[in-house]
C-alpha cells in the first residue's frame, strides 16, 4: 500500500490529491517549490513505470507546472526526479528567479530549510487549491 | 529552425539522434551524464509543449534512462529539466552512486567539469550507440 515517505511528509505541507499524485508544498520559504508524489506502491525509478502511469503523472506535472508559473511569474520552472535521499518516486516542480537563493544553481542540498510562517503557507495553499481545483481536479 | 545551443554543444559529445531528441554525453568524467535535446524550435518550458511532444520525448527519456542504468548499474537515475543557465529545453539523465562526487547532492553547479580522455569517451559513445541502436533507433 502506498504511504508517503515520512521524510517527505516532515518537510512539506499537504495541498491535496490529484488523480494519481498528491501535491505537496515544500515548507521552505526560500523558493516556491512543489512536489508531486504519485500514489504508486514501491515506485522508485521513472523509467520503470508503465507508459500509461508516466503519461498520467506527466499530465499532472504539466498542469502543476503551469499553475506554479502562473502564480509566480517565475523566470524558469525546474522539474526533477532525483531520489538520492528519499527513494520513493517524487517529482520536484520549483519556480526559479534570477534574484533567488543559489540562482542559477539548484535548490537541492543548498543551506537549510527556512519554514514558512503559518499564515504565509496557509495563503499559498489556499490559492493553489483554487487554481488546481479549476484546472485539474 | 532548431539548432543546438552552443554552450551545450561545447560541454558535450554528440552520441546520435533519436526520433525527436539528440543524445549528448556530458564531457565530464565525474559522472555518467547524458542529455536529451529535443529538436523543437524555441522549446523552453516542459509544460508549454504539446501533450504529444511530451509523450514522444518521455518515451526517449525512459529508454535512455534504462540504457544508462543498464550500462552503469547505478544506484539511482536523476532526471531533470532545469534550464537556469541554458534555456533551450534539454533533459539531464544522470547515473548516481553513493561513492560519487557530491552524493547525495546534485551534479549541477558543483566544481569544475573534468573532461574525459578521448579514448574513454570514444568507448562510452560506442557502447551507447550499440545499446541505443538495439533499443530505440
């Protein structure tokens, strides 16, 4: 049975569930950073999924990336499936800007997480839910 | 008309062309690192491609990732579309291992590229071409 990895759960805030993936907000206010966690038991490597699973997840990746870009007007969306620390398959979708921390280098492994103030994350999650409601759910 | 970004061309060795993407070997011997460069003019953001383009590219991503994992027996494949430095759409497919440089942190933005000796890259490209011939072309 699928269960969200406890390290991912500890570092993120649940936004909601799409058809195949849960959407998580990384609790790190340095970047606007979402994670899709497909609810597929024992999934680790992208290329080991079935083609139809990849297509379903990719549909959600593209929609979430479009919402992220629309909300943030970021310069570039970074999309990645790494899994060097948490091997449970999950996809990072991150809004990047030239003035943000560690630009143009990656967000992973850079410094320490700066959690949101609860009001700020509540507001982001609310707006995300409105947009994902409209466009995906 | 599509033309490979000159910065990507300078840092990589051409392996060959698949149906929609060119396959490049990053000329950095610290990691076994491939790049797919879809031959689509002005492509930048993954989510702005048409669904059928994403599906075609993803088919190639999955095949190249499987070849990379088969050749390297790596612990984890990292797949990413970043584009913070070169905005032309390109997908990184990188073999990672616990003993490699900067594990478990990412390969991007870490230290300086260590080019292959030509014999070594020739051999890798040859094996890649055999495997990609068999499995994709």
